[in-house]
C-alpha cells in the first residue's frame, strides 16, 4: 500500500519517517519531491565489475552543470531519508524525463531501515544543464508486510554509506 502525501506528513510527525531537510510543500498526492544534491561523480572510462572503480567528484556550481550523453554520472539526493516502518521507492519524474534524463533506473528500492542519502545513476540523452537543489524526482513510501527486518541491522555492503557510493559488486566476484 502506498502512502498518500498527508499520510507521509503524519508518519513524519509520528517519527516513523525522517526526511532531512524536510519541506512540507514538497509533498505531492502520493510522494515527496526530492532534489539533486550538489556533488557528482563523472565516469567516462570503461568499468570492470570485478574491480573497484574510482571517478572524479565535482561540485556543481549554482550556475549549473551540463550533463553529456555517453557519460555515467553518480549523484546524490539533497535529502537523507529513513524509515524503519516503510520501504521507500525513488524515481525520477516526468519533468526530468522530458529533459532526456534517466535517473536511478536500476535500483529504486530503499528497504525498511535504509538510512542514507541516495546514490543516483544519471544519464542524459542530450546535453542538458542541471542545478544543485533542483527537483529531480519522487520518493514514495510503501507499507511492508511480514516480520520486519531493518537494512541497517543486516550489515549489508551499503549500510552506513556516506556521500556518493560507487558499485561494490567487486566484493562478490571471485577474480582469479
């Protein structure tokens, strides 16, 4: 079951959801409108799933940053979100899609207990200027069923991530 905007606000007041920074006017009928943070990692080189990948991090100036086609960008949400009671689902929205930006297509689920700023995968179909703090998508909350299990308590590889986190799939791949 998806929470409505008023239900999200009630869950925030009850301490069941935390969004920081939170602005009530960013609530929509069934979601919270999240914003793009100011840091981007820029990946223009080939990647290897069995090896750590490092790419330079840039801070977007207030005048914006032009995303280029064919480049993978990792960004982050301005907001940090957490809830032990609800699973979260983060997507881009129609306004971003209309600019030819694909954002966070591969990993939209935030498990109950997810407690970090979201790392975003960003691709552009055409050169497009984006700005730190601009609305970039929608975050929805779902009621979970069954025995609760907090992501933070499971000790998985992205628990406690800080900033933009690159893929750590290499930790699972036996490379000879």
